[in-house]
């Protein structure tokens, strides 16, 4: 019984991997429509750190970058 469950799980994962290779299941979400590239990461304009929100990072806003 356990062997059947593991086998079906592995087959299901293989099918999902094939769909992912074909870009059927949202392969282009968050990507540029023309060339499929990911957008550039946002950085702080003052110090250049990676920033999820854009604009100034927490360190630059609080003035602790001395």
C-alpha cells in the first residue's frame, strides 16, 4: 500500500514537472512579456542595498548608515 502511494506521488510530481517545462501553469507570472526575463531588483537609491519596497531602505531612513 505504501509503495502505491509513493509511486503515485512520484508520477504526479513528474507530470507537474512536465507542465512546468511547457509553461502551462503560470510560467510567466511576474516576468516581462516580451523576452521572459525577470524584472530588475529594487535597490536603495542612497546606499544600493536590495530593497523589497523600493525607495530608501530602513537603515537610510533611520539615519544609522554612519
